C-alpha cells in the first residue's frame, strides 16, 4: 500500500501546488494544526480483493480517508470536492500497477471541536475514497 499512498500524496501535492495548504500523512502534529492554514490529512483504510476475474493480476479496492480542515465550512467542502473531482477523472499508472477508478464511499462536513489559537471555528470535510487498483506484478 505504501507505493499507492505515495501516489496519492504526490498527486495531492501537485493538485495544491502554489496554494497555502499543508498535506500530511496519518495525523497532523500539534505544531502543524496550530498554524490553522488549510490542512489535508491522508490515511489508509482497509483494502479488499474484489471478486472480479482478472487472470494473473488481482484487483483490490483500497480505501483512503481524506480529512480537509479549514476555517469555513465552504472552504472545507471546496477542498474535499477538488480532491474527489481530481481522482474521479484520473486513471493513473503506479510503479506496481494502475488505478482503474475512484469512487466516494462516504462524505460528511462537521464543525471540529477544536478552535484556532484565536478562537475561530474549524470545519472538517471527511471523505472515504475507494480506489480500484490492479497490480501488474505477479505474486509468487
């Protein structure tokens, strides 16, 4: 899953190049989250083999949770939508396979219980994206 998550991280870095957005793996450190510029957190979910007959190269459904934090609900939703639209349109080649498709399994936008150092609200858009990934390297 590491090469796949690296692909996700690199795609999002390119997508938000030039914007004041931090992109991190897993969880945001205290120092990053206290700056409260827009923040995107990527984490791996469960992967499952599908029942499709693909010959020697299996297809997996890989879930990625993406959390977008922003000072307004609108901005959090816009960040999430930009990410989904990018991956929905993008089929890509990986080092060990290819991404066939991406779908949004769930999405919600909530007011985060934390506040900025100035006491401002923080909104969080949470979405689980499922990527259909086919490996091109045969396992022994």
